[in-house]
C-alpha cells in the first residue's frame, strides 16, 4: 500500500509539473491548509472531512485519503518514502 501511495503522489506531482493536471482552487486551498498542519492521522482526517466540494471532486483527495491510515500509525518508518512524496506534492501546490 505504501508503494501505491508513493507512486500516486509522485505521478500527480509529475502531472502538475508538466501541466497535464490543473488543480482546482479548492485543491490549492486544501494543500495550503495541509502544508501548515502538523501531519498526524486525526489532523489529516479533520482536514479531509471539512474540504470544499471543489476539492472533493478533484484528483488530490484520491491521493490524500489513503495516507490517513499511515499517519495514524505509532511508527511511520515503513511509510516514510510515501509520506515524503506526498509532502512534496502538498508543498508544491501550497507554493503556487
């Protein structure tokens, strides 16, 4: 599962970088909010629960939703690469 999360996060970042994916305003707002949040399962879950419909309908939430269980682990060592890829995606969107 961590491999899929990492692959999906990297693929979405590549699509953003090459212009084949244009996030919605809601997705940019979500990324900006997540970039400022301490990443843990409960904070992530709260952010995803309260997102606007424009973000919910986009591609970003499909990558974020599977990350929540990994952030709820006491030891996230096995998911570090996947979470790093996800953080890179969020940071790129938040910087836009």
